[in-house]
C-alpha cells in the first residue's frame, strides 16, 4: 500500500509540474518565439505592414549596409551604449563602495538611491526633457550664457540621453555591486592590510578581482539595455534633431510600423539581434579570461 501511495504521489507531482510548465511554454511560444519566427520570415519580403507582399530574398539585408540612415543609427546607438555603460558602472561601483562602508543612515540612503529605478523610463524621459528644455537654459541665461536646450543641438543631444540612461540604471547596478562586495570576507582585507594593501591597492588587488563576476554581469546587462534604448528617445527627442539621436530600436519601430518598411526593418531587427548576441558573447569571453588570469 505504501508503494502504491508513493507511486500515486509521484504521478500527481509530475502532473502538477506539467500543468504548471505547459501553459508557460505555450504562452512563451505564442508571444515570443512565434513573433520572432514571423519577423524572420517578413525580413525576406517587401511587406509594408499591410496588403500583399513579395519575396525579395536577401535584398533587405544587402540594402541595410548601403542605407545611410541605418548606418547613422547604428553609430549613434553604439556610441551611446559604450559611453553610458562606462559612466553607469563607474558611478555604480563608487556608490556601492560608499554604501557598503560603515556610514550613518546607510539603509535609508540605499532606499533613496533606488528611486530612479522604480520610475518608468517614459516618465523619467519626459521629466528630464522639461529640465533640459526649460530649466537648464533658464539657469544658463541667468549666468550670462546663450541658454539653448541641449536637446535642440545635434552635437549635445546624445549627451543628454546618456545622462538620463545612466541616472536611471545606476540603481540596479549598485545593488549588484553591493551584493558582490558583501561576499568578500573580512579576513581577506585583514590579511591585505598586514601586507600593506590600503586605499587604491586594496581595491585594485583585493576588492575588484573578487567582485569581477559581478562586474561582468553589469557590463553585459548595461551594454544590452543601452543598445536597446527606446523609451528615452521617444520621450526626449523622437530621434531628432535631424535624426541625430535615432537609435536602432526607434528606427525599427518608427519606420517599420508607420513608414511602410516592415519587411526592411524586420531584416534590421534580425541583424540587430545577431549583433547584440555577438557583443554579449565577446564580453563574456573577455571577462571569463580575466577571471581565469586573476
């Protein structure tokens, strides 16, 4: 009787697991995998988003490498992602070191710095758009400057977007760095202090090598998120001025959905997906080699 009950329990458990897993897999396929397959199929057509379409083979992919607008969007996106990733990780690491030290109101400060991450990207974008368009120019005028908005300049608009992206991303990166710092044993620092590892040497030879896996995670996540920047562009510049802040994601959405280039931008999306995967793999390989050397 006991063996039969055990078998029945195993069967009921397996059935429960199936009931939990199957709906999730079906939903994932319907809302993730199937649209991906459809996008790949449309990338080989001249589909405009409506009406009939014809198969064009690899023509869309060939045209991507000769389209000046696509090239400028890739250049802008890579430049923004690289600068924003560096800025975010530098400030996040400094903030994490400060919040992990023995200071007063540490828990309160940890709660306050996380507020930017709670706010929606569109909300943050609209708030900063108002700041860069009205408040900062007015302040500059008070100091005797021209008082023009950064967002109206083809030279400085991307810097404003970098500031907003980094400001909102620092919170989550700081949490990851704090988690890494808390895994470092105090014995390591005590032994290092005996050998004269203080200040910068302590960070260079003890702290950073031990939190390198967390650094790798932050670098990969930052680069991926900033390459896919979209909400901040929509809220602050809509790709302007003169298409100088048109990210790849914004270009795919804008021209694909309302510009009659659904097939062409589907090819762009497939290429962009491959680029993101390649960059992530290269980052992981590089950081893994660094971890092995240390």
